[in-house]
C-alpha cells in the first residue's frame, strides 16, 4: 500500500535512537516549599516559562482529550472550527472547492487567515500540508493521540516565531504511555444525507530499561465517505433573480429575490444549439440526441442564469457535480521514544507517517458558446433541425455543452506526510543554579500526487466537432481527415496527435464513441513536495542563586533556531504546454531559510502583600534573518496583577511578524481563470459614488449589462520583493476565581490585533473595482491591469499578484466561565460541570489597500463572521456514567456587504441568515475498568441554515449519530 522505501524508513526511525531534538516547552525542576511539598509548575502555550494556567498574562483556551471525544469527529480542524475564536474557512469542508487543498483541514484563528495561525505539536513546528504555505494539516494529527489542545490569542511571534500573528495552537500529544488501547468509532447522518465516518486505531506503550525510558506506538485508519452537494437536503439551486417590482436601488423594494432552482438554459450536458440565441431559436437535446426546444426562464439572474420554478431537466445545475464533503481514506503510523541516558540527559525521538487518499469532485469540462457547429456539413446533426436552421439562414450555430460523458474533473490526491523529531533535553547545575536545556532537530516532508481527471483538450474538440461525411466510406469523419472537405485555407485546429482525430457526436448524452471521447480528453497530473528542517535549542533557569525579588527569582529562557523551508510543484507536460482547459501552469519552486535568536524573561515583582497578592511582568524578544525577506524583529511584554487572591488583571502588548511564504514570494507568473463581477454593470455601478463617472470615462455606456457569469483570463504570480508583514496586538482582561466557592472561575479578555503591510494576493475583482472606485478619475495603476473587449466592453483579462498592501484589524471580547460542584451538597448523587466559552466580535476590517482608508471592507456581522458566538457544555458525572449536553450559538448574520458604500438590506430578500442554536447530547460509560463506550447525537433537533448558504461555519448535514468503543489493558 505504501512505497517500501518510505515505510521502511519510518519503521526504522520508530526504533532508532534520536540524535537531536525539537523545540519543546522547557521542563523546570520541581521546587519545594517550606514544608518540603512539591510545587508543580504547569507548562502552557502562552509562554516557554512554566506557570499555572490562570496566572498567564495571555488568555488560553484548553480542550482535553475527554472534551475532544464529545465531538464525535476524528478531524481536529473541524472540531476547533466549532470554537468561537476559530473560523471554518480552511476546514475539510471549507476547502471543498480547492484541488491543492483537498482533504486538508487547517485552523483560522480570529478569521485573519490560516497562514497567520501558528500550529505547534508539543511546542514544535510542523511541516505544512499545502504547497507554498505554512498551513499545518490538522487532520494528520490523530485525535486518539492528543492529550490536550491549547489556544492562545494575540501575536506570539516573539516567543514562537513567524506566523503567530493571530495566535498559537499547541497540540500536546500523549507520551510515556504504558499499556494497550484499541479505539473504534463510527458516525453518520440519521437523515439519509449519506455521511459516514469510520475510524480504528491502536495505541501501545511500555517502559523499558527498568523504567529509564518509554516507547509508544500508534497505528490508525479513518475513512470519510464523500457527500455530494445534491445530497444536502436544503440545497435546491438557490440563487438570486432581479425583482421586477424594484425600479431603483433606493425605492425601498428589494432589488433581488432569493429563489430556488436558478439554472442556466444556455448550457446542458446534452448540448445547446444557438446557446446565446439565433434566428432559429435555442435548441437542446434529449439523452438520445433528439432536438427539443429549450425551456424558457421565468426570472433573470444574469445573462447566463435564470429561474425555473418548475425545474429544468435540460439546464445546467452546479449541485449535480460538486461535493460538499470530499472522500478521504487515511492511514497513520507513529511512534515515540524517551530514554534517560543518565540523571541529566534524556534522549527523545518521535516519528509519524500519514498517507491520505482524497477524492474530490469538480464540474466537468465545458464549452460555453466559444465553439460553433457547421450546420451544412456536421455529420451528426438531426436532419429536421438542420433544415430548421438552414431555413432561418444559419450556416453555423453557437454551441455549448457540459461534458458529463467524459466524467467529472475529479481530483484524486495521494498525500504522504513524514515527520521526525529527535533530541536531548535535561538539566545540569552551574554553581548552585539548575539550568534546563533542550537541543532539537526536526525533519518534515509532505508529498502529494494530485490528478485532475477527464479534462478537455479544446483544440482537439474543435477538430472532432467539425465532422463531415467521408465520401469514400459514407461514415462520419473529422474534416481534418477528409482532404476533399477542407478547402484551400483550411488548417487543422488539433494540438495533440491531429492525425488520429475521431469524429465526435456532441448531441445527447454519451452518443459519441469511446475513441472520440479518449481523443478529446486527458488527465492533469501535478506533484507537490514540501520539506522542513529545523535545528535549534533552548536553555532556561532562574536567578535564585544571585538575585531574588520580593516575589521570587527571575526566570529566563534563551534560544536559537535555524529553519529551512522548500516547496515544489511539478506539472505534466500537457498542462505546461497549454493543451487543456486548465491554465498553462509552469513548474514552481521556492525555498528560504531563517536564523532566529530569542529570549523570554519572567519577573515576579511582588507576592503575598496587602493589595498585591501577585504582580508579575514578563517579556520576550526575537530577532530573525530571512534569506528572502531580510531581518525582522518581534517583541512582547505582559503583566499579571492580583490585588487579592481571587481577582487578577492580566494583559499583553507586542509586535509580531509573518514572513512571506513560498507561494507569495516565489510562485511563477502564470495564466489562470477567475470570475469578475463587473463594477460597471448596471447592477453594481451605484455601489460606489465614483463608479458612474469613472466607468463613463472608460467609454462604457450607460445601462451596460456585463456578461460576467463566465470566467475571464487571469495572470498572477509571486513577488520576490515582499517583506515581512507586521502586527501589533493587545490583550487585557480580568480573572475571578472566588475562594468562597471551589472550582469556579470567570475570565473576560479584550483583544485587539492590527496588521500592517499585510501580504495579499490582489484578486481580479479587487483590481477591477479599484480601477473605477478611485476619487478624481479612474486609477491608472489598476486600470492598466484590466483588459476589456473593445466591442462588448466586457472584462477579458486581469493581471494580479501579491503585494504588501493590505491592513487587517480585529477587536473583540472573549469570555469563559467554568464551575464544577458536587451535588452531594444538595443530597443528590453525582457531580455537575459547567463550561461556557464565547466571543463577541467588535470589529473585523480588511483594507485591501491600506493607503485607501476610505475603502474599508467591514466584515463584522456578515456570513462567516457573526458578532456573537458561544458554546456551553454541561456535564453530569455519576460513577462510571458521564452525560454531556452542549449548546452552540451563532448570531444572526447578513448576506450583503455591510461596509460603507458596500451594500444595503435593500440589495436582496432575504438578506440574512437567522441566528442558529444547535444542541449535542453525548454519553460515556465505563462498562469495566478496561472497556468504555461513548456515543451521542450531534445537532439533536436537526437545525439547518437556509439553502442559500454553504458556509462551512454551519452544520449543513443536520442530525448525526456516533458511537465508539475503547478497550484498554
């Protein structure tokens, strides 16, 4: 199943002795209080200096393994996306329309982009899953191996390095495991949606050498069944149509109405003649190729789409082709080794190998009116329709077709990830001071072979479509193979093996021969490879021997890190030559290295005084030298002040950085396709006060209706002149842990993150908009990047790329409340636990061009960015039984642009998604000391959003059930 060389290497490393280590949170020696009792310092993600969680200056959210199991999901990225602080943008479902990201699940903290969220495993960096990026594929980290997940908000680059702009997610794995554990789980829809998930894994571990070491081994398999969009119950071709009752954009009547069954009658899987109209009218075909008059639309969405309330079997419906959840099969093998060489040196090693096979569906190839049928000569055209067309004076007819008969452009990805970590850590005494050290090495590699199946060779299709009857055989043949039918100026249009042309029958479904279908189609193959190497170390200690403040000794960590990142994508020769509908994508390669030095210090100023139970200040500084982006610095200061034991104030302020990733800096400029909603279209021209005059200055007539439901050519690529983006972040909050009630805590924290010189890929849409949204006339810099057809005025080409141009700002309040109490207080059996986690979004602004502060894209309250989210979990524990009720709330959002000059409630009806509350019920029962079962129902009341949203933040599947068993010994 696996390449022998890679699997063999993995197994060998599982039992090997590591030579160097990874960046783990330092282990401080235990210290004794005056009574000789051990005082444990807890290592958490907000700092490399270990201390109790609620005494950290930065807010931290923690999920332990028991809480993770209640989600009934093996994908960590999808679990984290249910937390209020994390967006669902880059989950497996969020990536369901991307080829290179197929099957990848990443975290997007604060909705500032997954590339600004740093993911660590045991405090160590992890190789990326997507080429050219630093995004970690969380689905490659098995939930059964996780001890806990810690999430800290705000810039943490000074502590952990680049990419920690919006925060850090640190995944702590189980280690020093002893025993054997078998886990099995299955889950699926109770409403016949078709979702199915299965997972099986084993975990084993044992002490070795009389307890001096431990070796742990894990192997797991999980499978997610593919779910197509047509299986989602509320989906029904929802779209918008022009409201005929609306006369102006400010008449108080919705300009557009949301309706189901919005399709295109201009294209079909059976073919459409006169797709854009013609003297003989528009014709379609049944599956057998018999001509039919195409159904007429009732309401209009655009040039290409309209409303068909009674349905349309011969129209295009995108939901027939695309998947909502890709199919995934994944196998994971991992192992870890810890061994005390002596009292001061611990050797540790870990490895992981993951193979993922992903199946993802995209629309078939198509031709949308950019080919024509020769009415007089075509060998397959129905005789009656030929006569009808000829009688109307048509010698050619514009043709459109979706090539279902070739099959979907399915994405078949085989992704393999290998990661090795090894090193030494321990402690030694220098005079009377104990110093802890950690030296490490990390190697990570992700390789991916991705195939896009059944793509069209357009030039070959043109040749095969131009069929004639060969006078010598009386059979259909390509004109290119019949010299007598060619004429003096004929040129064979085929680009690949033209002499093998086979005539193609485009009318109906599957009416062409298999040979013809093979000749006009091919598969696209790309191979990605990402590597990461890290060498570094830390040393930490305190000043107790020579300096101790009233609050205690200073604690310090210093360290260094050298890191190399590479990414390459190799494309097949057909695609590079531009033979297929995919853009002629060149090979791409990029690499960089960075050397970093950092220091963190914790200063306990005061302790156990009146109105100063504790006052601690900490700080961190990091300097980095990037081979591709120059030098960058990051710093942070923090404060924790508790005037009394049960009330404390905390805060952090700092500067963080993110260096350009490989795609942003090194991707070659290459052609592609994209969608542009023309800002000069009559429906859009009043969305900005400058557009009317600027569009007129470009020569675009009043009342212009753009043909903008089709793709336009895009040329885009990387920018080697990019520099690191910078951010400032502030968090400040209150912690209340009343002493009169055990196990009760409240936290309320304010966060504010501002990013400058943010790296963005300026989209084709933004370039087109900024061309005509400038005050004082069209913006030449942007307008020069937009080509328009001189006759139709439609956008035909946009040139784009990456720039340090944007600014991102977000502010909000995050709150937590936790309470555990024994019901024996009320003479009742059992124990209750309450946990509330919520987020109030105060601001989320994106300035695509920071030098245009008047052009702010305000996203607070829009789809994907609700103002309020919270999750409340209530647990009841009675001996071996645990019952849990969890409630998730998502605030009401609008589906129009809430920015100034962006849109209004009058744009469409309905223009919002109501607030959503879902409920989960789970149970865990220990049958014996060695056997535990758990199960539950997610979205118990089958609460669904309306069919006009597919945002991954929402549960579109509905009620699901899961059950699992764990056997340990």
